[in-house]
C-alpha cells in the first residue's frame, strides 16, 4: 500500500460521524485494507502501521490538529484504526482476527505502562495520544474503561487553564473524546469547558472540512454539557 492509511480511516470516520450511508462493500474493503497493516514494522504495540506517506507527511486527527512525530503518528493511528474497526463491526474472519491480535498486543503494552505509572492508568504517553486512547476505550476496546476514565478525568482536571482549556491536551480533539465517554467526570469536564466552547463556536469561520467537524464537535459538546 502506498497511499495513506490515515486518509482511509478519516474518510470512513467522516461518513460515520455525520450519519452518511456507506455501502457494506466499501466498509469491508476499507476494513481489509486497514488490517493488512496489523503488526507491520512501524506499528505501535502491534496495532496498525502507518504507511510511508503517513510517516513522511504526518497526520491530522479528526478535528484537524496536526501530529508530526513518528511515534505519535503510529500510536494515534493505531488507536483510531482499532476504534473504527470496533465501530464498524464488519463480519469478516480476517478483520476479526487482526483486530483481536492488535487488541491483545496493546493490552500487553498497557500492562507494562500500568506497572510503571500506577497513578496514571488513564493517561498514556501525552495529551493527544491519551485522547485517542480514550476514544478506543469508549468504543469498547481493550479492558474495562471505568477505572481508566476516572483516573484520566482526574488528570485532565488537574491540567485546566484559566482560558477554559487544558494544558497538553488539544482542545477540539479532547472535546470529541469527552463526548464519547458516558461518565459523570467527562460531563463535568465538558461543563467546565462549555464557556470556551461557546466562544470558539462564535469565532469559528470557514466551510472547510475541519471547520465543519469542529463546529459539529462544539455543538455536541455543549449539548452533552447540558
């Protein structure tokens, strides 16, 4: 594969996010292309390896924040691939087997992390990587998310800033992750960030894809915040 794995994931996720119908044959083809990258050199913890194009150019997360480092590219794209496959639920033996291997290897990595960082089991690597990790957990992947989310929300709350955002965590991508976590702690963070979200919504300009996505994320975050 010479094209971007991130572009495949992004295209399918955009259709899902906005409720657009995608033919089952297209979903199966995308899922098989994703799992063809499982465990290849460059993958993070045996998940799904970015292509050379992804590594050369970097990637953007769904809300548009740029990821430049190779390690973060591999980690975030691996989490997002696992999450998307879980959400799609494609009934295919090859897809299911590859996803199971990726989940098992990432769980091994998490166990090692937990032994070294017992007080931060809901935080992994950095802010943007942690948000991708939360999205994977929220989709039903890996292990029981409850303790990790509670710990993660504690860490996030400790990083609040005076502007209504968080240190180390990208604002829009973090809001997106929080809208997917059905726990009081996540709603508390959304309520705390609501004034900043309202300001961002008023200031948002343009009709590009990331502007459209950010607008939708802000609106969903404000609804969830109540």
